[in-house]
């Protein structure tokens, strides 16, 4: 495990973006740059970090953790649904199939929690009892386990915009996805969540909730983007969850939630100018991302050599 001092040394060399003009025009998402080249998509996972649908700064080694952790999970779930991964030529790079994304994100939740406006606890605490078209009982507490995992879809917002809540019926009414494909996506999402929790439980973790993105490739459904990363998922420590819940304490988490909570306690939920990220938060976030990688994979994290762009360029020119 890298120390805070080691992480601090590369803090000013984080991967913000890349310029690989030999691959063609660059496209950008919240945390990834990508190029369309010879019928494939080249994804470069940067160290940008987003929350509340806004890019808020940079975290050392974050891109590498996301890319390599997604690769781990793609291999563990390929029997459930095909995915877009072809190869990993560099720790921050994935060459993938150029699938056509569906405009809906499938969010699976096993617990009622969260601080974002699309989380079910945010709505439940305000008094809503029908959320995402699902009826919730009275008396639920924050961080409580739900009877069964539920799917709470959202729109896939363009860069700079907020995701919006959807229901199963709204997806069909708006003809965002065909009934057949939607059924496939829902079935795959629940199976992926179940597999993820099974593996995580063996590592002493709870996969609280997560999001999946799907696309179409050669007429078939494929899992795209990333899977079960600290960006797309919420993780809690399993051994003390029950004890902390009964005491009304927040679960011990290993994801981006504590990063979000820092911003909400400073009055920011995605609108207006965000407060500047302190160095301490930047380093602590990096430590958590590396820790979750090691806990899930059972492997020691091997950091890439900063600055990263030249190594990425060499790997892709090969």
C-alpha cells in the first residue's frame, strides 16, 4: 500500500488529459478521454474526479485504479453479459469495442442511503414514499438494507448536466429503449449486482449500490464504461456494518461517498461554484481508491510511473 507521502510526491503530475492526435480527434467525458480509431474505441481513464455530475479536481492514481479494477470485474462477469473490453495496453488505457451506448443508466441499490439528489434516501428523507415508481414502507432508516435489491434508472446526462430519475414505465413511454432490450438490461444488472456482492462478501465488503451502462454491438447487448469501481459503486466494510447501523453511525466506507459528503457539508451539491479541494482530501481519496483495489482483487497495487502521457503514447503506438 502506498503511503500518503508517496502519493503527495506525484500530486502535481496527475493525468488531467492526453493529446494523442495520431489517433484522430479527441472526445471527452467526465473522467475519460477517448478516441475512435479503426473501428475501436480507445479509452484513457484520467485522474479527474467528478461528483454531482461535475468535475471537481484530480486524484493521483485514480485513473489506473478505475481502469484495472474494471478489467478485473469484466473478467469475473463475462458469463453473465458480454462486455466491451478487448485489451489493456497500459494501466490507464482500455481498447474496447465501439458499442452504441443506450441513453439510460441502470442503478441497482441494495440499501437506502446516499447524499445526491438522485439517491433514494435524499427523496425518502424529504417525505417521498414512491420513488422511481417504487413504493417504500414507512419507518426506514438511512443505510438500512432493503428486502430485495431494486433498480432505479437514470438518464445518462451529457457532460456538465445532471442525471435525471426515470421509472421503468417512463423508459418505455419515451421509447428510450425497446421492451426487449430493457428486460435484458434489468436482468443483467441484477445478476451483475448479485455476483459483485458475492465476491465482495468474501473480501469483507458490502457492495451497497452501483450503476451499469450498456450498449449495442453487432446487434447484441454489451456492458460498457466501467463496473464496480469506487466511482460507480458504494462499498461498506461488512464486519462492523450491523453494529454501526444499530448505533446510528455511518458505515465504514471505501468509496467516493466520503468525498461527496465533504462537499455537501461545505454547502455544495452540484450547483454554483464548488469549494476548492484541499490537499488532505485529495490524498485521502487516493488512499481509499488504492485500498479498495487491493481489497477486492487481493493484489498489491503497482503504481504507474508519473507523468503518464508519454508512457500512454508509447503503448498505443505499438
